[in-house]
C-alpha cells in the first residue's frame, strides 16, 4: 500500500493527515518524523468502522458517527484526536449508541503516536502487540519497519483486523488468544506494545522480550489514574523502567475488576478524619502512583452525591470497604468495614508521599519480574513497600 494509491481514491486524505499530525505536534504528542510518516503509510480511515461512537480526547461532543448517513461527519471524526468505540459490552451491545461499556476502540491518534514514540521500534525488529482491535496500530508498527505479531482475545475483532490489514496490504501475524500469555511460539521479541491497559505487567511479556528490548503499556492500577510504562528487559528475568505520563485505556480482559460496596452500609465502624478526601485523589499523579504502589490491591473511586464529595474504597478480595464523605464541619465522615481499615491505609499512604516531599510521577518507576511488580522512587533499589498506619497526631486545640 502506498500513500499515492490512497490519495487517488480520496484526494483530501493527505491534507487531513497533515492537519491531524500538525495538531498532535502542537499538543506535544508527536515529535518523530518517522512516526508522522506512518500516519500517511497506514491511513486511519482504512481501519475505522463505518459506524461507531466518537469520543474526543479534548474539546468536542461525543456522538454517533455513520459513514453512510453523514460522510462529512465521519471523515471529520476519523481524522480528529478522538477514539472511536468499535465494540460495547464485549459485542453484546451497539457500540455506536454510546450507552454500554466500551470494550474495544480505534484509539485516539494522540495516545497511539505517544506510545509509538515511547517504543521507538527500529526497522527489522520483532514486535509483539497486545490488543489488535481494528488493526491500525499493527499497521503503523509495520510501517515503521517492524515484523509484527499481534494478539487479540476476541475472535470477531481478530477476524475483522485480519481483513482490514489484508485489504491495506499490511503483512502482520494476527493471533487469536489471551494477551497476557503473549505469543511464546513466536518469541523472542525486541519489543512489546500493549494497546490495552494492565493492572500489573504479565511476566510472560518479560520472558518473551530480548535483553535490552522495550515493553510499553498503559498501567491502570486499582487506585488512581493510568500511567504510561516504559520498561526495558535486563536479561536476568526483570524489566525495569519509569512512569512516562498519563494513559487511560480499556483493561485487558483478564485484568478487569470492579469496585463494589455493599448496598447495606450498616454494621460499619463510624469515625472521622481531618484529611480532606479530595486531596487524596486530586492532589497529584505522584500521590496516586505512590498509593497504588503501596496498596496494589486497594480500589478507589470518587463521586459527588447530594452535593458532597465521596471517596469509595474496597479491596480486590472483597473483604473490606470504606466510604469517606466530605462535610462542612471540622471532620469528614468515615465508614469502614471488614478486617482492614482501608481509609486508614490510604490516608497513611498519602501522608507518606507528602512526607517524602510530594515527589512527582516522573520520579517513580516499576520493576516487573517473576514474583510480580513493585514501584520504586528515584532508583530501582529504593522499592516502596507497604507500611502499617500509625495514629495521626491531630492539631492541638485552644
């Protein structure tokens, strides 16, 4: 496939791609001329659904797009920095309705090019992609000169991607299977590129990466927002690297969890706290990274109900939960139940981060090995470990 072939079919495509690339460059997502060239070599419209749900990453309304009924709106959406939902409820709902949980999408160009630049695949390298989706990222990686193996768990999505890649003249091996397992029969790889989020790095990816090879993935822990991971395989069973910015993607199906509190909140222990729960979730990406590293099995979610901010917490094992409701008084209201006191743990983790001088996200990194995953601060030898909460000293009265 060549850009001239595409331009003959749709004269405005090259101009649309350049306008999109200029916008991505202005926003700081795109800096590599190699990656910019791939946007022409693998035009996004060849991998877009005829009908879907457009969700802009920036300004703009979320809406249904349909090439058959509104071609102009469809083209505008395809060449904007917006994700396009291609599957909802694992195929059980209409993705274009925008009502059910999105389970696959054509990712927004800004997010895609940022990860491509992070991976920095070289011509001739063997790259394992996790989460084929529509096939667009596999086509972009191929345009960079990589030999691509891409794994998709959903048979229907895998089949559709094979068809699109074939029509576009892209040679990539599409495997239907569990992404967490990688593709051991085609290993080793020079790089792993995940287009779906993980709450921990599967060790199979580390095992299947050559020494010096890179693993890029969206890390979306149980607590807080998502982060870009850039790990490098060390050759001794580990992969080590920093957090490199924000990334919020749909989770790998094997890593899905759901935050649940009981309908009946009776029987909980009632206490108070002077720590504003809003600070814990909105203070800094450094704070939520630190909390996620110290408490990897604690889920957190916030909402406003009845005009008051609430922080909801639960552990993955479903043994304990907490609800913190902000009030106008000197203390905020805390409910906690189960063998753990989750608010006490989260508050202690947050204040530990404060005591370190509020380090930013860029100072944190991850080491993944056969035992799991740990977070570190500044250097891989400075591993962050959980620490039991200590009583909080309240300010003196009077």
